C-alpha cells in the first residue's frame, strides 16, 4: 500500500445528508416564527407580519418539497448542499430586510450556514458562502425597512454602531469558519488514517492466518497422497524392469517430498510453527533483510545479557511497525543505518538511527500525527516527492498498541541523523494478550536457545 497519499478507497468526498439540512431548516422556521409572533403580538411592535410569514413559509414549502422528492438517506454532493445553504442565507437576508437589516441583532444567524459548510463541505464552497454573507451584510447595512420599535418614530442607530456591527460580524465569520474547518479537517484526516491502519493490520493478520489454512489443507491432502504412494508402489512391483524405471523412481521421490512438506505444514500449530519464536537479534535481522540492497549499510547490534535475551512471538503489527521505521531510515540515510537492541530486567529497547538530515525542528513534536511528514524527501528525491507521514502514523499506532513508547530526536552535534527509540516494559514480553485480541500474546520471554 502506498502511504505517500491517502488510499483511494479512504478518500471521502464532501457529502452532506439532506435530512440534516431539512431538520435544521425546520428548526430555523420554528425559531423565526416564534420570534416574529413574539415581537408583533407579545411586545406589540409594528412590523410587516404578512411579508415575514410569507418569507418563512417559503422555507417550509422547500422542506416539504425536498422531503417528498428525495429519500431520508439521500446525501447531497458539495455544490448542491452549497446551493441549499445559500438559499438559507438569502431567506434570512430577506427576513432581516423586513425587520431592520443589520440593525437587527438576529443578523448573527448569518454565521450558521457558513459554519455548517466549514464542517462538512469544501473550503471553496465555504469561501463562496462567506463572500455571499459579506455582500448581504453590506447591502443590509444601507437598504432595509425600519427596525421594529415601540416608538412611533423610526429608530436611527449611529453609523459608527452599524460599522462596528458589520466588523464584528465579519471577524466572527472568518474566525468561526476557519476554526470549524480546521477541527473538522483534523477529524477527517484522523478517521482516514485510522481506517488505513486497520487495513494494514487486517492484511498482516490475513497473511498470518494462512498458516492455519495451510495446516488444514495438509490434513485434507494427506489421505489422497497416501493413496498415490500406495498405487505407485504396487505399479513398481507389477511392472517389469525397463525404460520406465527412472519415471517410477522420480514418482517415489516426489511423493516422499510431498509427504515432508505436508509434515511441516501440519506442525504449524499456534506457537509451534518454525521460527514462530525468535530471539531479538534474529527477529531484527529478519526485519532489516529486505532493505539491505539499497546502497546503505545496515547494522544490527544487540546489547544485553545473552543468557536473558528476549524472544518474540511473531506479531504482524510489531513487524510492520519496526519495518516501516527501518524503511524510512534507509530512505533518508546517506550511508549507514544502525538498529540497536538493548534489554535489562526493566525494559526492552530498539533504537533505529541513521546519518541523514534528521527531523525538521519545527515539526518534530508533531510527528506521529496523520499527514505530517518528517522530512521533505528521501535520498536524491526532489522536495515535492515527500510523503504525507501516514506510514509513520500507522507504524506508531501499531507499535503503541503492542505496549511500546516511541521517542524521536536528532543526533547531537556534530553528528547528523534521526534517532527513533522504541521501548517496551520487560513484563510485556510475558504478558497475556489483551481481552478480545485475535492473536496469541505479542511476546514471550525465554533465554536464548544457545
């Protein structure tokens, strides 16, 4: 899977449920109706009641038409949702025109459609709605009917007050719009990154599950293979010596070979498969092996008591997590990458170090978040070739699920390069799996075999 960009099946388009807009519009209709009747009847303020109710009725009629035309689960594409939100702005502007324009304190409701767009639609649609609000608010500052007031004379608010009202509305529009968009965008990015993490883990677990399928297939194939061997033996006895002797010998050899293969497959019970448990040094050698042919020297060092070297029970998430970090180190290293394992009675550490440019100081504290790239590009790659940081996010997430803690730093001067330290509590290597886990324990603790 390519983590330089979000997987195509994880890229979500900006759609908005029509039912959400309809419900919000009904809420607006109810609120506008209550406000109009309260001002006209309870407070006794004069206002064009019929015109106001006609404007409100337009929204109610639109809701009824949309409900009859589309199912409740219908999702609007970005442009269509933007048009409906633009209608809400125009309807509110018409109501404000009848009730005092920008002098009406309810002009703050201009922010609601823009905030909805910022959280669910594209920045372009949100910017277009924001521009519409600017135009409508500017127009209503000068063109409107008098503000409803108990005095027989029309209320004339100072121009400086109207200017302050306009500026406050514009500042709130920009701040709330940008804030809502940023929060919603971070939530979308995190959701996509977590989905990609689950895809990677499911893929690795699927590969591990093939061991069980292979063992089942071996049991099923054992009987027909025994039959083939028996028939071959009887044929060899019945046939007279001749040119077919070599073919019979080859058949016996291949049957014996198949039996050995099936014998190996049937031994792949949980925890007993060949190389299922490996010492720390051997596991790290297996992880770095695919990355040795890229012109970078890869060294593996083990520092600790050999008699107490921890062994690992194969776990796809841990293998992928460390492998991804090693791959990144190889991409950015100039000539050398060192993978060092340390252990004692309290903890087990794996440190991956390279001699590349290191982490950019301004983003080192944010690394591990989705779509934050650690360095611009790999060896010899242009700056625009840098990834989005999703691969490292997945690796960090998988390793932390195994109980590890990651620390990132740059090498102290005059050295260069990045250092990533992965630390597990030593007790974690003997801990049972979390409740509901689909696999055996992540690690086991035993002395090295020799």
